[in-house]
């Protein structure tokens, strides 16, 4: 059952991964705006059609203009998608209007939202969700000057529930934040229902649990807040347990707004507090990597060695997101996630590897996909050039208990996080029971073979041809099919091991059912390649 669900998850993830996260968010918000516009003709949402159009035009002009000016002053690459995402989110958080003063308020909110990315920042990294910062600014101004309006979160209406859920699921699937946002939504709804129950009973009225549940889901903006704002990777901490904590904090504060007199902790203020908690978990800074050298590991795999300019901390198995600004990026964007193949002991040097051609590495004879604009731009980066890193993330880490038996299943370039982990195990002299299953199209595509052999870890190789000069602890799985039965043949104690599988999501989907008999399955899928 777990393997089947893992397979389904990764098949969908493979499809969504063809589009960059930012473009998918923008497309989803744009679709939501069109749906809202259609609904407005029938009076199913609060704003009217013309109010929606005017507000979106004003917000887009302000956000794009302020971002462009700030990025020009700071010599940063222009990111129009980020500007338009902020504008679209504010469209659903603020109340669109044709009133001149309220349009002034909308303008101020848009300008503050964009400026917050550069002013409320720590060493180049913004701390607060921009839309939440802009909405909070308007809320505070609106208490002194009511004519400017206030955030109303009109997106929280029954007619918008279905489109928000569908489009929000696509975002959360792509960003792998479904469980985190589920914690937020469940917490927010539970706290809201509790508050309704207490208030109803205090007033001496009857409490209807079903009506309270539906009201908290359909008339509160929790679904939108979670899917399109709380899920923003740049304002979340790196580890999943930290993300769950932030989700719980925001859920409690959003479900039960705290009245502080002139100010209350409503939706956007709850998110801002969550952003501050996330920042406290990991004081993030802008990291830049300077390219030291390139190396050809196989006919199709390239390795990049960088040197960090600032302190970079990571746990073996985690990944970094590198940005390569370039003109006319395709749908997969200017950023890409890379598993770190070096160990923490190698710092300040950091190594990553990637396939030059992006066809599925473990299925021989498959057609290669066109190379992304990102990889073409990356090929032009010269030694000495610096690239920005947006952060370090991931929970694809080995069990803390070193006595726990582990099975690593690497599909092609998916071996990179395992190289980092095994190099660390070797450097730290940890005593771990590890078996590696390495799947590649052919023996010439076995990446980091020398490093893996040096660790002494028993390795079973699945390749079309027999690798030459195999050491004693390596075995070629000749004639063995990589399915449940075949895996049991080469790893008979599978049920006692914690399985880790890394590689393209399509391949993970194919291999996951074969790992159902393991004690647990942890996956690391590469998207957007």
C-alpha cells in the first residue's frame, strides 16, 4: 500500500516537475483570478468584475515597478514572475474597489509587499511573506485612516473552495508541502471550531458541529493562506519537523485571532509571526558559491565543485537550490535543486553532479528530452563566477540511530545524496549496516564508482552490461529483474531495513512498489530536469 501511494505521488510529481515552482504558482493564481472574475458576474464573490480587473492591474503595475527599480539599484536579476505572484496573492487578500482612496491603499500595500523583500531581509534573504507584509501595512494604516480600507480575505467564500483546493493541491504536490499545510489547515479549523463552540455556548445558543466545520472551511481563507502563502519555501525552515511547528503556530493564531486592543492577530499577522518563528529556527543568509572546477564523471554526467563564500551548513542527504539567471528561461525557470554529493567534512568545497542529457538514466534506449535553458546557461558559467544559493533543504537523511539497517536504492544520478552520506559515514567512522542497490543504464554511467568502492559498502549493480573489475563487495545482478521478488533475491533481509530511494520521480514510481516489504520508505525525487 505504501509503495503504491509512493508510486502515485511520484508519477504526479514527475508531471508537475516539468514546470518551475514559480511558474506553476503564477499559472495557478492566474487561473484562480479568471475563475473569480467569472464568478463575479453572478455575484458569487464580493468584488465586482471591474473592481477585480482594476485592482489586479494596479497591483501588477506597482509590484512589477517597485521590484524592477529595487532590483536595478541592487544589481539583482529581474524576476517578473515573483512580482506577479505577489500582485495576484494581494488581489485575493485585499478588497478590490473602484474608490480612489481604497486604490491608494491597494497601491501602498503592493509597494510595501515588494519593498519588504529587500528592506525586511537578512543578508540578502527576505524574512516575511511579501503579501502578508503588504496586507499588514495596510491593516495598520487602515486603523488610523479607515478611508484606505483593510485586508478582508474575500477569497474565503464557498464559491472559491473547490478551485482553491484543486489548484492549491497542485502547488503543494509540486513543493512537497502537502503534509505541512495539512497540519496548518487541520489546526486552524480545529481551533476555529473550538472558538465557535465556546462563543456559542457562552451566548446560550445551540452549537452545530457540522455547520461549524463547513463554515470554518468555506468562509475562512485557511485553504488559500496555506497553499499559496504559508507554503512559500523561502520563508519556511529547512527541516520538516520545524515546518510542522511553524504550521501549528500559524494555525492556532489564524484560528483564534488574539485581540490586542487596537491591533488583532488576524490571518496575515499570524503568518508573519510564523515567518519569524521559521527565521528563528534557522537564521538564513544569502549564500553564494564560486565555481572552482568542472569534471566529466561519465559520458553524460558532469560534476561542479564550488567554494562557499559564507558558512554553509548541511546534513548529508540534503539539497541546495542554485539560481543561474539567464535571458528567456523556459517553463522550468532559473533555479534548480541539486543534491549535495560532497560531505560536510569537505567544506568549504561543495560538490554537485547532474546529467547533461535529461532522459531517464536507468532505462536504456529511451528518447532524450530537450535540454533546459537552465542547463544551457549553467554550461556557460566559468570558474570564478559566483552563483546564488536560495537555501538548503531536505529530510532525506539517515536515521539518527546508527544501528538501524539501511537499504539505499539509487537510480542513475540519484546516487549523489548517498555519496554524501557514505562519505560522511566514512569520515566520521560511523558503524552502519548499509546495502546499496545502484541502477544505471550501463556500466559507463556508474557515477562516483571509486568513492563508493572506497567506503566498503556492499553494492548490487543493475546495469545492462557487466561492469569491469568489480571489487569483492560489489555484485552485478545479472538476469535479476528489479521488482519485489528480484529485490528480495539480492537483499534477503529487506524487511529489516529502512529503504531510501533517490532518482527521477518516474523511476521512483516504478521502483517504489518493490520496496513495500521494507520497514519504511523515504524518497528523494529530482524534479524540473
